[in-house]
């Protein structure tokens, strides 16, 4: 799997209008905790659905985009932060040690079960 670098307001708009799931990982490249959480997440990310778009936001370069994400998806800015978006709505907001592939998978599974 690979990250798609989140670098524009247009990409956030696309995520907001995407039908289905998208995942955003907000990361501070100056924070050792954020680096550790990102590496731990990447160790397990092959368990995620192969068609799940994965977006990576470098907060140092693009703080204004983090602010837009907070506004558009009605979340409080944190770093590191993992957001699972479904049909334009944030359905999972995790930060720091809470961030895990397993938690994202659990929410996706619960959502799919509820629809069935």
C-alpha cells in the first residue's frame, strides 16, 4: 500500500465527495511520537481493504489543510491523527496511541454489518 500525499484543498474536497471510505493520517514530521505511530500503523496496513484511499498530510508543510480538514469534517485538530471518512462524514477520529489498523477495520466491519 502507498500513501497519497495530501497537498491541496481540491483533494480534501474530493475526499468529502467520495462515495465510500477514505483514510487521512495527519502527521507532524517534527514529532517523534507521530513518527512512531505512523511506523506502527504502516506495519499492519496491509490488512486494510486494497481499495481504501490512504492520504498522508504533512502538518509542517500544510497546516492550513489541517485546519480545513478540521472544519470540513467537524473534528478537533490533533497530531498524529487518523480520520476515517465515509461518504463525506468522519466516522472515526483517533489520535496518538489510539491509532491502529485494527480500530479502523473494526469500524469498517461494523458499518458494513449495519448495512447488510
